[in-house]
């Protein structure tokens, strides 16, 4: 079971995400870091465990205010062995290809930012797909949600309303997507990643038992509900994919 720490970047700083209400996000205060500067926060997260991936949501890029590419480049330089997954709102096919070919990070294509499947089709497994929901409302073109043939090897199921909520992961929705891939005969079955609501090790065990490859987590890491002991125990769970 893989744990992927999450940082949300707004105006160049890490912010505390909650319930997907991005307008209310403020610079993070956390015992893991002396400041909300991305380098400080990531250093604090990396002291918790030997993470191999980090997810970065560039909220300025997602909301069309200009991307924090300098932050991404700085983190890539500071942690060259860390695979960065970056959702920065890119939808344009040429921009996406250029970003992917830069080699700085792996692009996450958030369904909420896409007009259709063309960019994902062009990038294939060079990208991660994030299938985004706000409550029960799907955000994005239907094809990205409904056609498993389009899905890359890594698919995030993002429940924005559960982010920072402590409500638990959306196990039913995750199970539905795994079942959809199975029934469509998709081989290999994508690795599914849970995003939103993960509270503790019990949630990680439940996700593992449901065949989920890993979880994107922020709040539970900063609050200490998932610490070094839980991270080590999760690493001992055989990955789903």
C-alpha cells in the first residue's frame, strides 16, 4: 500500500486544503514545518517516511492564474529520486506534451480541467488521470469517467468534498471504478489511488482490502494520525498494483 503525500500550492505557498473550498484555503500551519514554504513542508513530510511519490496540486494553474512551475522545478532539484505527480490544470494537448517531455514531473490530468479525452489519449501512460468529483457531481467530460479503454495505468479517484474532512475514503466509489475496469476487460487493471478523507491506518487497510494501490494524504500526516509507524506498516501491505 503506497502513501503519497499531498501538497496544495497557492500563490507559491503550501495551503491547508479542506472540503474542496479553494477560496478559503490559507497557508498551512503544521508541526512538520517551520513555514508554509514548499521546500520546508516537503522536507518535513519526507522525515516521516521513505516516500517515493509526491502529489502537488497547483491551485493557481488549475484556476487559471498562472502555474507554479518554479516550485515544481525546485522540488524536483531538491529531491531527484522523488516522483512528482503534478496537477496544474493543463488541458491543451501541446502544453501537456511539452510538460511531459520536460521530464520534471509526471502530469496529472484532472478531469475537471479537460474538455475531452484528446490530451489523455495523446499522453497515455505518461500521464495520471484524476477522475474528479465534488460530492456526487462528476467534474469533467463523460468519456474520461465512463470509458476504461481511455484510462492510463494510474487513475486517481478524487473526492474533493472529503479532502481534509476526516470523513473516510469513498470506498463505494472506488469499488465501482475497479468493477468498471474489470467488466470492460481492461488488462492490466489500472492502479487506483484514493484521494480525499483518509483518516488513519484502518482506512489504509480497508483500501488495501478493496484492491486500491495507494492513497493521497495530507491532513492525517500533518495531524499525526498517520505517522512513521503507520507509514511503515502500510508499506508492509502488499500493493494492489
